[in-house]
C-alpha cells in the first residue's frame, strides 16, 4: 500500500462519512459543515487524479462561495428542531418513491457502463492542467467562451437593476 | 452571426445611454433605432450578407429557418417597442437598463435559433432566462412582482440543473457536445445514457416553454410580472425556446434509437387540456392569457411531434401569428384600468378601434379562418395527420381549439355586447394606427401565408 492508496482510502472515507452526516445530522449547520468536509475530500480526489484546476475551482466556488451562502441563509432562517415543520406522510412516501425510481434509473444506466475497463490516471496525465485547459478554451471553445461574457454582463446589469434604489 | 454580435453591442449601447441621459424619449428612440438596425442586419444575413467573418468551428450553424425566425422575433420586438416602449420606461427608474436586458435576451434568442452544440444551447437559454428573472422582478415595490421573480428564479435554476445533468449524460454517451450526428461517436452500451440525457433535456426545455406537467410557474409568473414584460416573455421568448427545442430534437430524436412520439403526445395532450380548461375559469384577462399561452404551447409542441418540413413551416407561422396577436392583446391590456373581464365591458363604444383590433387578435389566437392563427394551427395539425399515427391527439387538439374559442369570445362579448364604461388610460392616435397595422399584418399573412414561408426556401 503506497502513499497514494492510503490517501485515496482516507479521502474516500472522509467524503462518504461527510455525505452521510449531511443527511443524518439534525442540526442544519452541522449538515453544511459536513458538506464542506465532503467538498474538501473531493478536491483531494481531484488532486490525486492530477486535475489541479478542478480541485482549486471546486474549493473556491463550492467550499468557498456557495457554502458560505448556504450558512448565511440557514443562520438567517434560524432553523432548529423546535421550528421544524411537520411533514405530511404522503409527501414523505412520494419522496421515497421518486427517489427510489431515480436510484433505479441510475443503477440501470450505470450497470453496464465500462468503468472497469478504463483505469483512472493517478499522479500522471495532463488533462487537468491549467495550460491545457487554457489552450482548449481559447482554441476549440473560444465561441462559447466569448458568448458567456454576454451572460455575465447581463447578470451584472440585472444585479445593478435590482440593487439600485 | 450579425444578429448575435450586434444585439450584444446594442445592449451595451443602451446601458451607456442610461448613464448619459435620463430623457425618456431619447432612450426610446435609441431602443427603436437599435432594434431596427438589428432587424436590417439580420435580413442582410438572410440574404447572404455577413458582416463578420468568424470561424465558429461548427458550433453555430445559420440555417434559413433560424434566420427567418430571428427576423420574425426582431420584427415582433420592433412592434412591441413601438406599442409599449413608453410603458417599459414607466415600470421603474432604470428604463435604459430594461432595454439593455431585452437586447441581451435577443442575443440569446439568436444563439438558440442557430446553436449546433449543447454548450451554446445552455448558454443561450441562460442568456434568455437570467434577464427575464430580473425583468419579472423589476417592479420592486410590488410584492406580487417580487414573489413572481423569486418563484421564477428558483424553479428556473432547478430546471437549468436538470438540463446540465442531461447535457453531461449526452456528452458521456457520444463524446461530444455537438448535436450533429456525423460528429458523434457511438459508444456501445451507452445508448441508455443518451436517451436518459435527452429525456432530462426534454423536461427542462418543456419547463421553459411551460408545457404541462411543468407549467406550474407560468400563471403566477405571468400574472405577477409587470404586464409589459409578460407580453415579451409570453411571445418572443417562448417562440425562441420552441425553435431551440425543434433544432435539438430534429437531430436527436432518430439518433437516440427510441420512439419519442408517445412521450411528446402525452405532454401535448396534458398541455392542451390543462391550459384550455383552466383558462375557462379565470376572472382576470391577464391570467386567462397566461393559461392561453400554455394552451398555445400545446399546439406549438406539434412541431416536435412531427418533425417534417410541414411542421417547420408551421412553427414559423405559429411563432409569427402567436407573437403578433399576443403582443397586440397585451398592448391593449396595459392601457386598461381594470384587468378583469368586466373591465372590458362596453369598450366598443368608448374605444371602437381598440375593441375592433383586440377582436381580431383574439380571433387569430382562437384560430378563426382569414387570420394567421388559422393557418398556424392548420399546418401543425396537418403535419401531425401526415405522420399517420396518434389520430386521437389531433382530434383532442381540435376539441381544445373549440374550447379556446369560448374564453377568447368572452372578451369580445364583454367589449361588444355588455354595458359598461370600458375605462382606459389616455390613448394616442399613433398607438391606434399601430394596432391597426398589427391587425392588418395578421389578416394579410392569414390570407397569404406563403409571403413568409417563401423565405424558408428562397
């Protein structure tokens, strides 16, 4: 067992444990903290796969920005066990059936996926490096890249329109 | 490409107009001039003149259908600006910014009418959606507008998530974002990814065009948004998403190796029934028009059901007829003091021109012969009949069209046969002439639909 494997199992344990804590913990703030731990573990996985850019973006965007937003919303809403709304049992049943159907579809889709035949590249491979990403972005995908500027511009104009008195 | 670049630039121009002037008539003039320029640039491209030589690497393909649709969308926006630009400026203090957002939406419209890869479909749909969330909530002091915007934003983001999941699955199955079957690599055993991805994409697009059972946001959002923006949302934007929908499924249907007709047929039937039957019970004309837009979406979905040259002609006619008539009805509705059916009582006596043109718009929406609405519905149903299957669906559609006559005629009845004041705000004579122009166009194209359809081929 070399260091990479030890790291892999460690990160996997943290990711799965964190994900379980997200759904099992009663306090929503703990859920969010567990989710952050999960994201950190996933970023570690990305680094193991030599996808550094993805790892950093995952940390900045998810663990950084989005989770802070989550925390703020939860703290503003002041959720706790006393104010938890009673859920309709039919709603619970419907949710279980819908989730179960989705699981069934996923299992059916992934059952004969060829994930076993292609091994992941660990510690090598340069697909995830920023250099290659930049090259792809400015050669092959330059049109979508430029067009996304319109999207961001319109979002900024919108934010100003909504924020201005 | 002319339209995409120019509309983005015009959006920026209008932003800057807002900095340098607060004079409303200047802003209006710039907006109308801008859309006119955009329309001319697009017609130039339809005639083969491209201003920009850009290698799109096959990510954008400009077909006659897409360019003709752009022309219709920009023409409808021009009429919309002429009829309602004054009301756009009255929604809030950021008049120029609203126009900038509308130009950004038009950029999205010209992307989704010519996309050839799922990446650009996603970007186009988002460029359309995000400004729409803002416009829905632009009446900041109105609680209903705020509620509508939040609802639209949350549900819209959710459907965007579903769309992304679908795109990911389709990328995994074919190794490319392109929708062109010749560029795709068939991976054995991954067809089910492709099909489920396409299904997720179908769901999110059906949400955007408010097809049942994904229509729940529509009445609240259309009712809560400022009426001028409802008009834009319900017409140009909706038709654009339909064009994207048709483009996507034109290639992907046969490519997925799965028979989609049943799913589409069930969605059409549900949309028609829910839209038409719920519209009957509405007391507010604005809400009735929201449900009627769901019902009309059911007819437009026939273009997906039978992907043929006939249905392509149909969707062009439908987007033209539906946009013209709905923009006209909403332009009149904005001028009314009371949005309920009673508010229209006796309008024929106080404002005969408004009443007559509104009657023509409603007749076109109901699909009465001599108006473009008739040929639009005719082409859709004829294309469905030609596929030779699912005859029950066509019969259901005809019954639903008959039901729709009831609630459209309620407005006409209120205007002509009921006593009342029919109060409106002050109406300028230019506005009347413009309404007559729109009504004239509806009748003109209703008698000679080929005037438009010829452009698809020549």
